[in-house]
C-alpha cells in the first residue's frame, strides 16, 4: 500500500485531473452534440499523458525537490520510488494515454498531446533554473489541453480551438507568477527563476501580473464573438475577469504575500468557472 500510494503521488493527481478536465471541456465545446462517455475518454487519456509529463518533471527535479519544504516529501526525493521505477511508470502511462487518444479519436489529438508532454517535461522543466522565459514556454503545454479536446471532437485545429488555447494560455501568467510569489523562498533555494523580475517581489512583477490579467478579459470574450458560446458565459467571463483584475490591483498596492495568495486561489477558481460556463451555455 505504501508503494501504491507513492506511485499515486507521482501522478500529481489533482493537477493532472485539472488539466485533463479542461481537455474534456474542450471536447464538449467542439462536439456537435454532447457525448459524455467520449468526453470521459478524453479526460482519462489526458490524465494519463499529463501524469507522465509530471513524472518526467519530478525525475529531473528530484535533487532540487529535496531543497524545498513543499516538495521534500515527494516519492523520488525520499527514495520511496526509484528513478528507474518512475521512468517505467511514466512510459506505461504516456504510451497508454497516447494510444487511447489516437485509437478512439484521431492521430492529431495524440500528436498534440505528445508535443505537450515534450514541451513540459523536456523543455519547460530544465528552463526553470535558467530563465524566467520558462513561464512563457510552460504556458504553451499549459494552454494546449482545451485545444486538444476540441481536436479530439473535430479532427482539426480551427479558429475556435485557438481561442480556447488563448484563454488558458493567458491565464497561465498570473497563475504561475502568483504561485512563484507565494513560494519565492522555496524557489530561490532550488534556483528556480520563475518571476519576471528574478528574485524581486516588487511593483514590476505585480504590474506584469496585472497586465496579463487585463489582457485575459478580452480574450475570454472571443467565444461569444466566434459563436462558440453565448452571452451568459461571456457575462460570467467578464465578471470573473474584472474580479480577478481587482485582486492584481491590490497586489500592486501592497506587494505582499497575502495579496499574491488571493490571486493564486482566485486563479484556481477562475479557469474551471469560465470553462464550465462556456460548456453549459452551449449545451
């Protein structure tokens, strides 16, 4: 049971499920009529591939994870799972997830999922100790899930798919930077360079968080413009975007950890609320 629990922890289940959930919502938005069983298959395939990407991230960062309080108890730093065991588990998950997406949907869905895994595991992860540009790079695989879900439904990357990608892509910046602000001491101990002004929780960083949150508002209204969804979901997105922006203004005023923590929690709520509103408005 201890070993099984360690393998489950490697998945980062809550994170993986959140990512995969946005893929399922993208599938429902791309479908002509809702097919909940196939949406669940998209979710399961995405969960497997995302879990594999998270394991790659932990393998490469196992020595750095020992330096941070928030990660020192993970399975690899504690030795509960060996690197070889982690790689084997990663391959099983990744191959299974990609095969499922290719077989039940289309090869393009699997190819985009593989691209996302590579970008996250092999490019974004090592960049975290090199340059703050890692956040922009990580926002690409972070924004792909709803696009992948749309492609699973439609079989091609259309204008609407790029809009869904754009919403989740823009959301990544205030989300990542708020986390980096809150976990700044841990990240410094590991040598991670996540904040746009490295090592500085100051007005410049707060301004950039606010800027990307403001830009998120018009992007979140594009589904209405393109007819992906209706006015009700646009209203939800607008209200959520304004409230989200007000929190970033507060961070600019105070520049303290408590304000960044509010933005972090708000970011966890913003995305599922807006995406579920899009689906419900369409259904």
